[in-house]
């Protein structure tokens, strides 16, 4: 009988516990919303105070975007809203993305649709390309800005996205899906200045000849690698990686 009374007591208390839990949940949610609102106000005040630095200093601009991300604030989405009117970054990244796409398409027959962010930046800089930002034309943009622009494009589909190959960020402008084997081969090619052999892949990775050849053949078929045969020796060249290595060497 005592056991039965405890069961009834718990049953009757259940709704009270649930009501209290709901109240605590509502208070926690309200508190969180108020905290976010306060942070957004501080963020907008910061943006007003440092608008010029955000517009004209690429490193400062990236740090500001990193501050926005945890709050779910995207200053790039709206041209007519508060952020668009204050900073004008939406237009800037749109124009930058368009020029990056033009460069990638112009070089796709050479590199198969993969190109380093550093090479794209170098081409745009050599053209002295300027973009609209904060009511003025600027050529103060960085590789981080290019990466941000491409990541915005990737949300629209079409194959554009960034991938990491060793130390380099590369832009993919084709929908080809590369698996881990392909990425490891390109990272290996980066170590050897853009060219590798089948034997080098097999020995370095511990793969059998079939696995190594399949991965290389896809990269070859996509135009991301070229095959050079000389006196019976075959070398696979990766033009985008070789070019990135040249760019990195010349900038040191």
C-alpha cells in the first residue's frame, strides 16, 4: 500500500514539475534573446564606429565577419537593409565573386577547374581590378575576401566552392566530387612542386597500383592533371599546384 501511495504522489506532482520546467525554459529563452539583442546593438555600434576600417582594411574586415557569425548576423545578405546601407559589403562581395568567376572560367581549359586563391588574387591585382565598397572604388582586398565571396557563391550551387590542398586554399569551379584519395594526391604533388609519378604515389601512400592509377586517371580526365611522357617515364603535372608554388616562391 505504501508503494502505491508513492506512485500516486509522483503522478500528481508530475504536472507541477512540468509547469515549473516550462517556466524555467521560457525564462532561459527570454534571457538568451535579450543577451543576443544586446550583443547585436553593440555589434552595430562597433560597425558604425569602425566603418572605414571595415571597408578599407581586409584583415579588419575578416575579423568583423568572424564577430558577426556567432550571432547569425550576415552583413552580406542585404543591400538595402541596415548593414547594406552602413557598410555596402554586399555589393563588394558580389562584384568580387563575379570577377573571380571570370578568372576561373578563363583558366579552366588549362587547369581543369581548380585554381588557387593566391593565383586568382595575383591575376586580379595585375589587372588593377577595383570594387565598389562604402561608396568608393577600392582595390584593398585579400585572399580571405576572395574565399568569402566564393563561399557565398557555393550556397547557390553550380560547382563553385573552396577546398584545402595542403597549405593552399583552392577554388573548384566544376561540380566534380573529389574524394580523399584525390585530395591526398594533390597534397603530395604540392610537396613535389606540382609533379608526381605513379610509383611515387604508390610508395608514399602505401596504395596498390590500381588504387593509385584510378585516382590519377580521374584527375587526368578532368584536366586537373597533365601526363608528360619522356623516354618511357610518366610524370603527372598539376598546373594549378605548380602555378601556386611559383606564386608562393616569388612572394617570399
